[in-house]
């Protein structure tokens, strides 16, 4: 039996593993221009490549949730195994002159295996940390954000190397991340294993009103986040061409997406003092305002655009770990992994709709207006969160005696 490391080492190990493994997520996006040269599908390739990863992730999370895999089996073993297999599938897109269907299948299967990495990583963290879970997940989701951005950084510094080196690097990193967690992180002290498969566990959380409130807040956040990330290079390229500027789009994309990792970390720290739900609500509100302001700001000077995108990148992700910590909080210990997984499943299904919608709109309207439609998600998410908060206030007021004057 593996000896547990000291609690101070557990979170850094999980964070590093999560960062290395989630570099697979946007690996295809980072080399999109190079891949597109081999096909005549450049117009839809961005949306389709991203959507196939999301669709694979959704399918994986659904399977993992229904069969309660991360509750029934050791989550560390699940994480390590999925990381290795995901890295292998990621390598599949390196082969030139392959049918477009094979390319999409490789991205789908990579996404499927990511279902055993991202939500399972949160499950492992929740098995070690009950107090301050929001802070712990803040660092963990921050690692996901940085990992998602990392392929853009590799691409920006790849110089004259073939684009396949980006894929080789991310696959190697993912395998290494899975190995590190598998070797050094055994099952946590607060883990309660599920003893049998229960096909109703994945919907139990939605019977809890507080669970539903934060889940719908998370769904609104997901409508915005991945579409914002996926179309960022396109929007930056449009801005560069319109203003006749010269800057490295890949590097700037990495910076805007990567700064979200700081938002996750700071959001988790602030949540310990101000409460997870308050910080998540504030972050969702600010990022929603950024969606609405984007057409105005994206015609401004470069310094203004940089400041605006930095604020947006920070707030667009700051609420993600807080929603996850609240979902874990309102779930039972036996179903926590399954609850996190099914909420992820629904959230990523929503990202496909927003990504495909932006893909359609990108052919119809000026690119500077694209992001306005993303405000729908934060608006509906805030409505669910505020409605629940108002109900709680009214309930508390009803507990006071009603005096007549």
C-alpha cells in the first residue's frame, strides 16, 4: 500500500499533474493553422476540432458518472491510466494525410480520456481536503487553465520546428503527469468508496436545491468560457489585421488564457474570507459585462485591449473552482466524484452549443461582435444564483416573529 505524502505535498503534486495532463486540451487548436493546410475544411476546422474534444469529454464524463468509476475504483489509478491513454490518442493527429474523420476521432478519444483527468483530479483533492476546499480547487483549476494555454506557448516558441513537436511535447507531458500522480498520491483519507454501481447516483445531486443553484451558475459560466478561449486567436488575428499591427497571436493567447490560473488561485483564497458563492457570483458578473463591452473595447488601442483581456481572462475562470467546491459541498461523500463528473458533463455539452453558434456567426457578422452572444450564459447563471440567494433571505426573514403594531 502506498504511503500518503504529507498534506503540504499532496496539493502541489496534484496541481502539477493536472497542469501536465490538461496540456492535451487545446493542443490541436495551437497548431490549427498547420493542420488546416492539409485539408479543405479550414472554415469549420476550429469549431469542429474544439467541439470534438468537448464531445469526447462529455461522452467520457457521462460514462464515468453513470458507472461511478471514480467512486468505485481508486481515483489515482483512474487518473494515471487515462493520462497515458489520452497522450497516445493525442499523437494520432501527427500523421499527415490522414482522413479528416480519423483526425476528429483522435480528438474525440483524447477528450474522452480527459474525463478521467479533470473531474477525477478534483475528486482526489476533495478526498484530501474538506476544509478550504475552494482554495484547493482554485489551485487545481488554475493548473487546468494554465495547461490549456500551454500549447499556445509551446507553439509561440517552436520557431522552425515542425508543428508535430507541439503534439509530441503535450503527449509526453500528459504521460508524465499521470505517472507522477499514480506513484505519489494514494487514495485520500476522506474517500468513501462506492461498493456497487448505482445508475441513479449521477442525478441525486439535482434533488438538492442548493446544488441546482450552483450547478446552473456553473452552466452559465461554461457557455462563455470555452468559446471565449477557442475563438481568441481568431479575434486577435482580426484585431491585428484591422489595426495593421504586428504581434505574436499565439503568445498573447497564452497570456490571456493563462492569466486565468491566477484568477482561480486568488478566487480560491478570497473565498475563504468572503465565501465561495459571493466570489463566484462577482466573477460571473464581471466576465458577463466583458462580453457586452467587447465590441467597444476591441476597437481601442492595444494597451486598452491588453488590460481588458487580462481582466476578462482573470474573471472568466475565477468562478470555476468555486462552483466545483460548492458542488462537492452539496454532494454526499459517496457520490461526490459522480456529482462533479455529471455537472462537468452537462457544462461541457453547453460549450459545444456556444462554440458552434460562434462558428456560424463568425461567417455572418463582424468578428468584434462575436463575443456579445456569450453574455447569455453569465446572465442566466446569475439569475439562478441570485434567485436562490433571495429565496434564502426570505426564508430567514420568515423565521422571525411577525409583530403587529
